[in-house]
């Protein structure tokens, strides 16, 4: 997300960053380019107007003039105003009530609502240690009920069965009563989506809301619809007392207009964003971190949190003990590391969160993809257990067999083995527990350091 906006904003701010003195003229020129960048990112016009006005007022005031580095001060203002329009700080999910806490999910058809229900159930289980019941009140699309049942099994959430012959209000009430008897912590109610906003849909969801009185009413919206997402969210907010928004498909949205418009237009915080198709691909929405990402400063805190939460700690400790005892890092271990990267969303997902990567030329970024990662996994999977444990025995004939089995050639095998050897040398430098401790230490240091 934000690829195009990041590139345009960085081009605009680069010119002013190195200026020793800022004038009304060069500030106006920069803001004109920033305005165009935001409009091209499909940010809603009222949001763009307010943003430019705020930045202009602060830039022409004493704030920049008194700074020893006025160019950097200008970037700081843009960073802070980006945070402001997205909500300044992350707003947590509210679960402080007599269990079960009820979460009502609303949204248009095709926004990824049912998948998001499963993602949220998984997030609650893994991060909040909450037992969760999911139920579908979508009586118009039987496939939605089946889909949620399948996803519930995948994320190990309890599923409450429903039927198209029932009324949505009765389905929701019955599910909550069941959860109460079972002493469950959370109930997530999935509602019917429509292709557009209509009175019938709003009347039905209002009735469900009034009957179950949810502590959270979350609007699920496709970020790829840009500022239309913000307008749709406002229409729902006018009909329902929304408590927050979940942005979906942000991994496919290169513009970011929805993320920059929704809070300003609805007054409601974005609480989560979907960053992929898998049920683990749900991230907390941190305006400060996202503002840094937009300006090409990366998001190392989120990257470290991803590593801490998604890394298989048991395997990491086992590997650390093995290396500590002087045993060599083999291709079985290398495969485990590649699988960990895959589970964290792949190479590009991790690189996007590193400072400076967003400023790399498009041609360079295009070369970095997950094709090589999958290819290397295929190569290792084509080896015998003996070859994976003792890579030194892999001679020319074995390489040929491995290449045929993985759909690659011997040159690819040689390249992979060379990278493995480099990884092997690096792993020797780590002692027991150092990898995880290093990550925790980095997180603490970054948290105390300002981005400017």
C-alpha cells in the first residue's frame, strides 16, 4: 500500500529537505505537489484541503523558521499531519464488558467480511487469549454460512450453525445465548452484505444491532475502492453507531486513499487492516507507523512484532541450542527459516517495512519477489533427508536430479547452495536465545526513539 503516494511525496519533499531556508514561495510549490500526490492517491478532496491548510499554517509559522534544519522540520510537520488525519494513535478493540463481548460486522458484499470474521477470531485467540464463537446471520447467501464454518475450523474458533430459513435477529440472539452458557469470551456476528447501500439492508442490520447491543460495531471495507470506501463508511455510520473500521485488501492497494480519508470523514478509527488472503494476515492499524511508511521511513516496529508473534519460538530455541553445541546449520534448518519468512508474508512484505526500501527505484523492487523463496523451498524438498542433513554430499549428479525434481537447473541449485553457505556462516555468530533477545532489544530502542 501507498507505493505511488510514497514515491510522489518523497519526490516533492526531497527538493525542500535540503533547503537551508524556506520561503513562502518554495513552501507553496512543495504543497502544490503534495496536494497533487494526495489527489492521485484518491484521497477525498475535503481531507486534502484540510491537510494542506494545516501543513501550510504550521510551515509558514514560527515552527519551521526557528528550526536549524527547516527542510527536516517541514518533513516532520507532514509526518505529524498524516498521523492526525489517520487518527494519531492506534485505538484498541473494546472488550471490557460482561462476557460474551459481542462484535457486529457490517459491510458491502465483496469487501472480504466473512474472511475478516475468521481473521479477527484468530487474532483474538492468539493475541488476547479469548475464546471466540462466530456466527453467520447472512440468510441470503447460504455459501457464506458454509464459508464461515470452513474458516472457523481453520482458525480453531467455535462455529454456531445457522440456516437461511431463520431470521437474522434470532440467529444472533441464539448464538449469544449459547456463548453465555458456554462461558465464551467473544461472539462475532457476520451480517449480510449487499452490492450497494439500500433501505432494506440498513433496516435489517439496525434491527440486529438493537437486539444484541454489540460493544463493537465494525465496518469492513475494501481499501481498493479509494475515497468511495470513506463515503460508504459514512453512509453506514449515519445509519449505525459504528465504533471502528477494518480495511481489507491493503496489500493490493497501491494508492492508500481509503486509509487517509476514512477517519476524517467518519470520525471513526481504523482498528485493523487486512494485508493478505491468509487468516493470519490481519494487522493492527497504527497511524504513526503508517505515516512513517508513507514517507519512506519504514515500519521496523511492526516488522519486529511480526517476527516475535509469527516466529516458531520452539524451533528457534531448538536451533539456537543446536548451534550453541557446535552442531552445523543444515538444509533442514535453512528450509525452516524460509518457511518462517513465507509465514510472515514473504520477502517483499518484510522489506516494505524497512527504512529506505520505499525509495528504491521500481526496477530494483520488481527484482525482489517471493519467486526465489518458493523456488528454493522446491529445491530443498526435492532432496533426500540425507542430502538435507549433509549438504557436502551433493555432487553434480545429485544436483542434476534435484534440479529435475524441482523444475530448476543446476545453476539455480549452485546459487541456492551458495546462499545457504552464507546463512550457515551467519548462524555461527548467534548463541542461545540471541536472535529473539536481539529483536526484543531492538523493539525497545525503537519505541524510545523519535522518527526525526
